[in-house]
C-alpha cells in the first residue's frame, strides 16, 4: 500500500502549472483503490512570506474547493487544512533541534525566495523545509507527488527521517518523490525560461484555473513562440514545447499526435485550438467550483472529516516520537 501526501500553498491563484505538475498526478494515484491519499492546504507554509489575513482565509477555502472541483474525490482522498492539525508544528520543533544548519543552508528555494523579500527574510522562511518534512513524515508517507522545485525538500526529508531513525530507532518512513518528468516544470507563457508561478506579478504568462474564457483566449493568443513556424517538441523550441505539453495534458492527446495534427499549419491555428481545448477543460472545473462555493456546507464537512483523519493518524506518531525522544513524563 502506498501512502501519498502532497500540498499546495494557499498563497495565490492555482494555475495550470500546479494542475499539470501535481493535481493531475494525484488524480492518477486516486484510481488505485489501495492507496491512502492525503492532500493538504498548507496555510502555515503560506505565512512564511507576508499574507493579508482576509485574503489568506479566502484562499484556503478557494484552494480546497479547487482540489475537489479538479477531481480529488473526498470519498477516496483526505483533504485538510494544515493549521487544523497542530502536530505539524510540534514535530517541526523536534526536527529543528536535530537538523544541522548546514543542511538547511543548502536549500536553493530559500535562497531564491529570500532574495525576493524586500522587507527582509524571516526565520520561518528559512525553516520552511523542516515544516514540510514534518507534514510528510507524520503520516508514514511513502510517496510525495510534486513538481521539480520540491525535489530538494524531499531529499532533505529523507535525510531527516534517516538521521532520526539512527538516533532514536525506526520511527519514520523515508519518502520517495514522484515527479512527472514532462510536467515537472511548466513555464510562463510570456517567458519560457521562467517557471509559471503564483507569485509572478505579471499574470499574463499564467493560466489560472479560475480564469474566464476571455482571459484564457487572450493569454494564449499573446503567448510567446519561438523563431521558425514549426510546431514541434524540441529543445531549441522551449516556448512551443511548453505549449505542446499544456495542450497534451488538457486534451488527453499525445504530443506526437498534436505535432502531426499541425504539420504545415501555423501558430495561429494552433493557439486558437489550444485556447478552445483549455476552455473546454476548465469549464466543468469552474462549474463545480462555483457550486461548492455557493453552499459551503459540503466543503466544511469534507475539511472537517479530513482534519479528523489527519489528527487521528498523526497523534499516534507524535506519542511515539515523544516517547523515544524522552519528552514529558
Ligand atoms: P506552489 O504553487 O509553490 O504552492 O506549488 C504547489 C505544487 O505545484 C508543488 O508541487 C510545485 O512543485 C508544483 N508547481 C508549482 N508551479 C509549477 C510549475 N510551473 N510546473 C509544474 N509544477 C509546479
Ligand atoms: N513546499 C510545497 C510547495 O511550495 C508545498 C508543500 C508543503 C508540500 N508541504 C508539503 C508538498 C508536503 C508536498 C508535501 O510547493
């Protein structure tokens, strides 16, 4: 049996990069009935950079609704909000007291993110990977489906598990990352050398799951392309290759099928069809999202049940940790 854990920060709009890079993998894993699945809305991670409290609250519910609307089935998967289980922060402290500073100093995402903090960096942002390790290790997670940018954090999580087990005896399961090679790093439609990102101030390169049909058409129309007019997946065609993967993921067609479909045709036809495929793909997700947001009872029940499951499972692990570390009486 696999235990799957993953999460997304409610720090902005979910975009097609999040969907293709992670949520679509979660959906595949959901098809195997023996898997135990846990999907978290990691709000404690979101506050490692400044957040407006009202907006954060809104985004937490929005991300939860988008998980469900995208096809995460609460009958098969557990969905919960990270801050509703305080075991995550408890375990983080214990890890903090055993992680060598050198391990944390190597984290490249911290370097990138802290460079962007005009008002200075916090201890929380530095400590972010320890909280992520706690998220994963609390539940005996075997597999973590994420995008490429999270690989280093999962390697650190393995190192933490192994170090803890060596000191205190077998307690944690070192997890494996699950990274979809083709979809691990979807790029901005405006700049194929930069990752499509929630925090990008210029949202014209990002297709959000809640964008209107008009916005989608406009963004795809304006997407940058490469020199030459061929529509092929090739290293020297990063912009077109990115669009081809997006097209493939939202239409269900293979990249080579799409390449042959557009042989001898121009970017105009290709973009027009891609925009329509995207609208067709997102329309049912948005419809379900709007239903969930209209009547929040259903969502509340899903998140309550998810939190209960999470607290129940993690409390056993915390008891074990306290015992082996020698905490309490
Ligand atoms: P974040 O948006 O940083 O909270 O990331 C949530 C999840 O989506 C993580 O597993 C990321 O690795 C993944 N992700 C974020 N942006 C992209 C992207 N442009 N392409 C593929 N995966 C992504
Ligand atoms: N750090 C991840 C990101 O920014 C989000 C995250 C937090 C996560 N905890 C996790 C992902 C545990 C997988 C497992 O994308």
